[in-house]
């Protein structure tokens, strides 16, 4: 993802689970609602919101 609008084009299979978290390549989502919308968009049935210290790219959806 390069810009905020990319969140709306996410689909199942765009992301995959990894063993080691690399903040250089893993985007952050700035609040629980944004993280929930992304999780649903990529087809996750369950998810957990975890706040990270200073991810390189953070996206937040606002109304």
C-alpha cells in the first residue's frame, strides 16, 4: 500500500501471515475501526488490534 485510498481496494489474498514482524514492510493502521475494516476487506474471520510503536506507514480512515 502506498496511499490511504489503497485500503479500499484490498481483497482476500492481498496479505499473508508472517513469522517475523518487519515494520519496514508491514503497514500500521491507526485505530481499531480502521484495522477492523482492513481485516474484513481482506477476508479475515478473526483479528486482534495491537498498537505498535512507530510503524513506518500508518493509515487511519476518518468519516
